[in-house]
C-alpha cells in the first residue's frame, strides 16, 4: 500500500468510525466498526510486511571489506590511525562499500551483511551506511574476515583485497600478517586471504562472486576461484607503489562489476575443499614454530613451518585465528 492509498484509506476509516449513528442502529454499527478497524489494521500490517519482504527477497550477500586493495592505497600512511591519510581513506573505503551496496541493490540483491575486515576492524564510517545494513566489527572472531557467513547467503563479495604473500607482485602483498607469516596452504595449495576466506564460504556452499583490488589479486583470485567478476582499481608497480584510479573512478568500476556479478549469481560455484583439510603455515620466526610444535595435533614440518589437519574449514579458521590473535598478556 503506497502513501497516497494509505492516507485516503485512513481518512475514509476515520469518517466511518466517528460518524453519528441513530440509536436503533448503534449495536449493529458498533460491530461493523470493530471488524472494519481490524481489517484496516491487518491491511496496514500486510503492507508493511510486503514492503519489507520485497526489500529483502533478492539474493542475500556477504561483503568482506579490506583496505590494502582500495584505490589510492600504496603505503601504511593510508592504512592505520597513525598514518597521515588514514582518516581520508576511511571515507574512500566507505564510499567503495556504498557503491557496491547500491549496485547490488539495483541488480536485485536483498539482505546484505558487511564485515569490516582490516586492521582493528573499526574502519568503516558506519553512520553513512543504509539503515538495514549490519556490520561485523573488531576482533577476535572465529571465522575472521568472513565471520557471520552461513548457508543462508547466496554470494560473497571481497572489496579492497590484496595479493598473497607468495605473489611476486601486488601492493602490500601479504597473507593475514605481513610481519609474521610467509606462506599459507590449504590442501597443498598456496592461498591468499581471498582464497582462505573463499574456502570458509565454500564450507557453507556459498560462492565468491566478485573481488576488487589491484590487478595482482584479481588475477590471483580468478585463477583459484574461476570466472568471478574482478574490479581492478589500481595496477601494482611495486610493494609500495601503483598506478591507480581516482576514488570516484574506482566506485564506477565497482558498481559495474557488482551489478554484473549479482545479475549472474547463479553462474558461480563455491570453492569447496575436500575434507579433512590440511593447513600448512610458514612463519617468519623460529620460536613460534617451536612452541606450536608442542601441541599434540600440530606437526612441525620444517624449522619455520607447521601442519595442522582439521575436520573442515571452520575448525581450520578457529585454529588460525587462535595462532594470529592469542597472547598471554591479552586483557581483559
């Protein structure tokens, strides 16, 4: 029921409810008024439910947003609270997300859940997001960058992602921790953060449909995940350098690729691994590997590498989150 119809109906109902009725007809009219009022309330309720349902009836999407793959990002000066450009790039990050949401909705998407997945997990300017968007923020979270994903989703989008630590190219190329991790493999295959998170989504039967970032991660992700849509917003020329689109131009590319992805959402397949899953982790430093080797389920395979076998990707993710987040000094 649109606003005009609702207003007209309301006026008619008020006239019907408050008109003066002769004494001999009052009992009959009282009953009619009761039933009419009840019918009117039901119609209003049905209208509200219909509008809400229509808004949420399209494909349900999960959007994980990182920061290194945003247009214009080249160094740490854009990536954390101490960087002189960080506050500006929080806005650019939010703008790229808004462009993605708007394009997804225009293509028919319904419910959307967002995970703020960079740094401290508190980067997005959430007051600028639509009222029906919910956001996963901060850490720890058992499924990391895709925490909140489950089998009810129809597709996953990775925004602002970057190449893996094993890639010879890519702006700020790393996997989870540039300071500590030099390699991550699942079932013997080297993966980026996109690959690791795609495998978690695949556990729930949900495919990745689009990724944005530099040319290195788009190529890397498409080689692993297939013909997903890729929004290239910059071209890597070094670890800390790139030829980049402007923020405005980047949002146009993201809109285009998001729309294309949602419109052909049934074309994509989940990245599902055979189980149990073998997780190989290579660390930069010797002592963490030595200590992890004390655990009964962890095999130390080299001086700097461990292997852990889990029943599925949820178990692997929980183990990985523990390794990368635990410290005995954590408070509170």
